[in-house]
C-alpha cells in the first residue's frame, strides 16, 4: 500500500476529565470515516465511560453500534506498544477529554504510560497533537502547561461548543466539538459545524438588550 492510498491512522486518548460523550462520538465518527483508530484509555478514563455513559467495559463491541475492525484498544501501561515508537506512522493524536493530570504529564515530557509516551512521540515526530481540556475554570498551572504544549507544537482545543448554529440538543453541541476535532486532523465529515451566515434576517435571533 502506497503512502497516498493508506488509511489515516489516528491515536485517541481518553482520560478522566468529564466529557465522555465527546470521546465516544469522536471514536464513532473516525471509524465511520474509514480511519484506523488506536485507542488508549486511562484508568480514570475507563471510570469516566462507566460513570457518564454506562459503559462498564470499554471494548469495541461496547463502544460502537457496529463493531469495527478499524478500532484497536491498547493497554494503558504498555509503553512497549508500537504506538510508543516513532517508526509507527500515524496522522496525529487527539486526547479527548484531557484531564489536568494528563495535561501536566504530557507538558513535562513524562512517559510512564502509553498515553503520555504516544503524545511525546507525536510531538517529537512533528505530527499533529490535539489536546481537548474540559476543566473550568483553568488554574494558572493548567494555563502554563497549555502554553508549554502550544509552544511545543500541540493544538489546544477546549471543548467549547458554539451556539451560532442554534443547537437543539446535547448531541448538536457534542457534534460541534467533534467536527472541529475532525477538521484539525484532516478527516472529512458531514457534521453540522459550518457557519454560512443567516440566509434570512427573519431567522436571526433578536437581542433586545443590544437593540436598546
């Protein structure tokens, strides 16, 4: 298989920050987009999936409606995995959601587990690393760690859904964030995330306080 014809290889890390719905939808959309997904879940990430989505055991069968051969789940402690080597070609990594603890570990270059090691490899190989913090508010330490990662080449993409598309459900908000993440790793999608302006002024929401 030539480099131009091979499927995209994306690593997804799931940590213990609230936001399991983002991670679940991201994995689902990547697999539906003919992407090979390499999933690393921290122990608190597993607890997150259980507490917020009722997924007691994160397997391909439990994460996807249609289990996909494109999804591979790796042991969190297996730093000897191929994901820990720069010789394994990937097209980027997304940590979603990213806890303050994982943010700090990646920012300081620690590699005591596969998630941190894979992130370090992604940076050193100059590949795209997308960090999705969901903590609010962020402490000065979190902001400094985010800046350090940004200066190292990572993209800090907070889970901050936009409201200009007039979302009608939580799923709409989740899809907005996931669509942005897919854009950042170059994966085409049909999620409703594009701003094209209001086609009809009558549909534009009114803000009486501003009109005054």
